[in-house]
């Protein structure tokens, strides 16, 4: 799958079928200002699908039992660690 915008439908289907699912997605907090609202929205949607509620910061890095949201993105985190 390319892009986190494509993760919601399969996650919902797998969840409905009882198939264990672990999502990994970037928060993209370092995106262009024009993309900030759309990234905030999809981050919230994905986290809610995976059972989160009452999110205070959709861009926060979180490692949970069923998902990981990486801030700002996986590429930067990998470069930082190596």
C-alpha cells in the first residue's frame, strides 16, 4: 500500500473479520502548511479505527499494541538512528 490515506479501508475490513492488524504510519507533522489539516484528519481517523479516543495531538508519536504513528516520518527516524 502506498500512503496512509489507503490504510483505513483495509484496517476496517480486517477488524470486522477479526483479523489481527498492526498499522504503521507517519504523522507527517513536517508537511507543507497546506497539507497540515488533511494529515491531522487522517491521523485522527487511523488512530480512532485502532481504538484511540479523545486525541489531544494527532501528530504525537505513539507506539501501541495495534498501531505505531511515527513523528514526523519513518525516513527521518531511520536516519536519526543510524
